[in-house]
C-alpha cells in the first residue's frame, strides 16, 4: 500500500499574521484601533496641508500629497502596533518560567548567542539559570527566587570562570525585587554590557562552553520551559 505524502504545514500569510498580531495587542491595549485611526487621519491631514501650502496649488498635487500622508499614516500605525505588541508580549510572559530563555534566544542580536534551554534548573520549583555568550563576555541569567538560585548560579559561574579564564562573567537576576531586572529590560541590559572580547575569542568561548555542557545532555532537562505547561510544586 502506497503511503500518501504528508501535507506540509501551511504558513500564515502576511495579512493573517498582522491580524493575529493586532488581536493579541488589542487584548492588552484596547485603545489601539482608535490610536491607529487617529494616526491615519493625522497623516492624511498633514499631507493635504502640505499639498495646499506648496505652490502652485493644483488638485492633482493635493491628491498626491493626501495619498502620501495616508501611506505615512499607515506606516505610523504599523510602527505603533509593533512597539505595543512587543510590550504586550513582555507583559504576558512576565513572571512565567522560561521567559528569560525566550528573551535570550530571540532578542539579543548578532553579537550574542543565547538559548531558551536552561543550563541549570530545579524541576520542583521551576527556578532556572540561563547563559548567553557575546562580545560582553558570559552572562548568567537567573530566573526565580534568589535564595533558591544561589547554588545554580554559583555552579554555572564557577564553570564559566574555569573554562573561560579572563572572560568577564556577569550575573543578572530577572524579577521585580531590589537589584533585579524586569523581563522587558533584560535584552537591553545584556546588549549594553561593554565589549570585552573579540569575535574569535567569543567563538572559542562558545565552543568550550558547549563541549562542557554536552555532559548535561543526558539529564532530564526540557528544551525550554513552556510557560503554559508549568506546574506548581506538589506539597510534601
């Protein structure tokens, strides 16, 4: 019996993605549609005013400037939605296990390499430690209660200092306590670290850290923590 080829998963089109993004953002910012309409109207008005003031006054010039203002308004409305969607995403994942890993793996840019997989995790409490390596050295990001993270952070910091001697190691705690960094400022904080190593050293450090971490591959650590499936620890 011949096997029928599996149907490839259909990708969302551009308009479907924009619609999904708009719906997601509007859940956190209900005033978004009105703000976008106001931007569109303002763009058209500015275009008409410019077209009216630039001599000589002609209808076709007024129409072209009106269309230009409309297009500028569309870009402005899209920019607003994009910025608000990023903020909404941070609001949604704030406090969820795995949020730090998501940021490190998606928002650091070319000069950094991060992963959504924790390098140390407490399966009972969901406290986790993540690592990013870049031009600013090695960054250890701790997610959870500080008191419970001490051992995980110290183990990762010791390993980094032993494997990559001379490379600065920075420890950051994600949260809302004193000295903590909120999740929406994590990527910016990491990228603002002063450059301490060159690209060749960065590549060598990444290779060394990955080789050391290979021994942890057999441990039951999930690849990333799904915030929607995180469970609270059972009472003893």
